[in-house]
């Protein structure tokens, strides 16, 4: 009996010991999971994109104004390229003197010196001119007329003998172009008028003004 009691006691103690050891091991493992498991790192935040500067449309560089010589060459080219060919009004040659601002047009009957610095850029007019008569038919011409500033001489014409032409108006100049040829060039009248206005101003003539411009209020809008 003593032996049985001792064996039972020993078995009970061993069982308790083993149970306690098992429980301790389980707790240790559970503690390890809770303490040693690394915390999940927070997702790294992406740096905010730098704000792009507002894109602005590229400002086109202003087109440089044509020089006096360039304008004179343009006018000369059109007078020769669109010249009448009736043997009377032909533009045989055109010369420009920058020192005096004189445009010389040579025709079969003589030559005319146009004093561009005496002209008024406000007074340009176009008309269609028929140089023919009842006996001689000629092609129609496109004529540009520009008057001078009051009190100034616009032109001086000399015949083939070197004598001043009689009856020539000196308060305006006239440029002649063959109508049929001028109609083949889009915007010819507008471009030619612009070139002449700029050339007149650059040689000292009166510049164009808005004489009949509508009155405007303080905001810059036309008054109603």
C-alpha cells in the first residue's frame, strides 16, 4: 500500500509538473508571437509632385518693320513687273534716291521725280484708267494717286528733251499698273498701299491718321 501510494503521488507530481511545463511553454510561445513579431511598417507615402509652373503660350516675336530700301525695292518691282505695255505709259525704269527720298519713274515720253517726303499718307486713292481714245484702243490701267501735303510739291516731270512737261499737276503723283496683271495678284492694292504709306512716313512725309475714328469712352470702347 505504501508503495502504491508513493507511486500514485509520484505520478501525480510528474503529471502536474508536465502540465505546468506545457502551459509555460505555450505561454512562452504566445508571448514570443506577440513581442517578437515585427510590427508592420506603415506604407511609405509618395512625395507630392512638385507643382508645374503654369504653361504660357509662346509670344510670337514682332516682325521687324521693313527698311526704307526694302519698301522702295518692293514698289520698284511692282511698277516694273506690272507695267503697262502700250508704248506710252510703260514703266521703263524705276530708281530710288534714299538721300532725297525721290522715286523716279522713267517712261517713253520722259520721266517724273516723285518726292515721297512731300506726300500725305492719308490721301491714297485707286481708280481704273482707260488710256485709249476713239482711234487707239489700249488696255485698262490701275492707277494709284497720292496727293501732297498742302504747300509742298509732289512731283516734277521732264520730257525727253529735258524740258518740264506742260500741264503736269505738281500736287500729286500717279503710278500706273496694267489692270489685267494686277488682278492676278491677291491683295495687290492693299499691299501696295501699305508699302507706299510706310515709305512715305520713312522718307519724312505725313503719316496716316484716323481722322474719322469713333469717339471712345474711358475703357477704350466706342461710345454708343
